């Protein structure tokens, strides 16, 4: 089951302290746009981390409707959930630890990343025990110094994979790597990593392996580096309509639109005199008589505490800034002395830039982080509600 409750009707959020609205049509259309950017390459929609906070299964289905021929996840449990939900496209899982049940993965027809000898040995053992040849993708570290094999360990891994493929235990379906600086397309490491990747692919082929897909491009490279598309691209963030290169362009510049909209209802509005400290530590003090609005969301829901006194919200079409510290369950707004807002009115924390709303990127800039973190950190206490054509 998905980590978040799924509700179709989003005509109102009456009675909900807060709500994440997810536009599944936006996800579908974003994938279609990414396919155009990818040229002849296929698209693997990355739906790890509960689809970047948008909801794993509904988002994956929308991505497939948009033309994603593959799905990618970090952890095996996510891949198995996709299979249990009936998604039949190829699914790649790439982050594993010793002791995991690879037999269950093979039974479900899940592709497995292999980046170390222990992993290849464990996958081969599971293949022999189940009588199913394992579909593996060799992960090459081309300079990120994270997951992946390089140097002599890569040589050994490729030689072992070739022997196992010859005996019918595994089939090397793919070779892949990951950029360190794809969001800075002109950075010298981008070209260097592509060159190392090409060398690794050539080494794999010299070993007699003929993988179906070579894949290197994430969202940023899919949008800015056509030469990195190869056979398959792996966009994640852009699937959800956020720009991975905000200094180069917003979502609309790449034919994308934000899929997530985070709203809450004011739980209380009250008059407040000038000179009153607000929230813990009184880090904000009212400059004049005003009205304060209480929003029932806090860091317990995934709102960054770093958003205190800096992050933008919108009430009644007016842009405001959080007043004082974000608490575990609450934050406060200085609505101004002339505000007509009342308890129950909608607060837009972030949403669609094209509609004039604060965006996840605005929050990222205000809090000194990246838009990826803003959307993925929202907790299960905030229900996800989904819209798509014909759902209303």
C-alpha cells in the first residue's frame, strides 16, 4: 500500500488541516515533454522516495501514461510495491545491502543494479536458487565517488558478469552511471564523466556483453545535454514539474508544470497588539497592531525549521512571509491589520508559479536548500489528494 492516503475528489479540503494536491495530468504531460527532450532515447521515470513525495503508485501510473517505458527506484521495497500494484513496465532498483531477498525481486521480474562483487554474487545465488536468470545493470562510478564500481573492481565485476552471463545465470541488460554536475552543463566534469562512461561501455563490450541500454542522464542532463541521452534517460525531479537547473530556467522554460500544491487551512485568526513577540524565542515582533493567522503545519509535517521568518506563503492572493519560528505542528503568519482572513481560509504554502503562487523553488531559495528536498520531506501526516482528467 502507498504511504499516503489516496483520495480522488479535490474540489474541497474542508476539515483537513493541510493537504498535498497532486496533479497526475501534470506528471503525465511532464513525461511526454521529457520524451521530446530525450529524442530517440527511452524514458525511465524515477519514482524513488515515494515519487519525490508525490505518491509512488499514482505517480508511476501517470508517468507510464505519459510514455515512460521504464520506472526507476532506489530501494527494492519500492520496486516490489510497484509490481504489487500491477505495473508491468521494466523496473530498475539500484541501492541494495547484503542480506536482501533477491529471489523475491527475480520472481517479480525486477531489474537489479550491481555495483560491487558481493551484490553480483548474491544476485547470482538467487538466480540459481530460483531458476530465473537475473536481469542486471552494471553501475559504473565515473567520478561521483558514490554508488558504483571503478578501477580494478570494475574490471573484476565485468569479467565476473561475463562468466555468469555465459552460463545463463544473469543477463547484463544495462550499463549506467550518474553525473556529479549535470545541473552545471558546462562544468568540465560533465564531459570527463561522459568520456569515462564511453570507456566503461567499450570495456563491457570487449568482455562479450551486449547490454540493451546505456543510461547516464538525470533530469538536468535530459533537459540540457542531448549527447548524454544514449539509449535511456532517467529523469526524476523534472517528472514532477520542477526545474533541476533553476538558474538556467524555470519549469515553463522546459515545457513542464508543477504537479504538487501544498495548502493548509487557517485554524485561528486573532487580533494582536504592536510589540508582541511571536512563536518560540520571540524572533519576530509585530511592528504595529495586526492580525495573526495560525497554520496547523510544522516541522513534524516536513516544513523546514529553516523556513522560520523567511519562507513565502499566500493567503487570499497576498504574498506573506512566515512570522517567527516554525514549530513542530504550527507556524504563524502576520496577516496585517486590514486582513479579512478568517479561520478555515486557504493558505498556499507552495504551488504553481504560472498561477502566481509561491513555488517549491521559492522555498528552496529562502531556506538555503534545493527544491528536491522541499517536496520529498513532506510527511505522511499530510494526506495526498490526486486529480486527473475525469476525476472531478
